C-alpha cells in the first residue's frame, strides 16, 4: 500500500511535482495539502491591535487561493489516482483541516 502526501503552493515546481507523482507512481491514496503560516497574525486579536484592516477578507482570500491550488493539482493527476483528502490550513503550526 502506497500513500503519498504532497505539500503544494502556487509554484510551477509544485505543479510539476504533482504531475510527476501521477506519472511515476500508482499510489493507493494521495493527500494534497496547502498551508499558510500567518505568524503572529494567526490570532485576530493581534491583527486588531496592529490595526490590520481587512483581516477576515485576507484570511478568506488565502483559504480560497489554497483551495484553487489544490483543485488545480487534482486535475494534474490521472483520473484513476485516488485523492482521498484535499487539505487547506492557515495556522501557526501545521494542523490540517479537511477542506474537501
């Protein structure tokens, strides 16, 4: 049984890596993960103290961009390759939440 976890971003290298997974392996499961570390701005109270306007819109845009990157990567894999989870997370530490 082969399970593969691929961390992705919007780089050409990430998309190429996902495509290569589909060409080189026949995994039983693929998990696509996109994560963003906001550092100290992970906590809304810090964003308020820094007078960071549009914080919620910013977080929402990051999550949506992550979902789009994950979906684009999904299309790079062969149709028969099972993608069991697609995860997007905004966190100080890597904590994955099922996004799809």
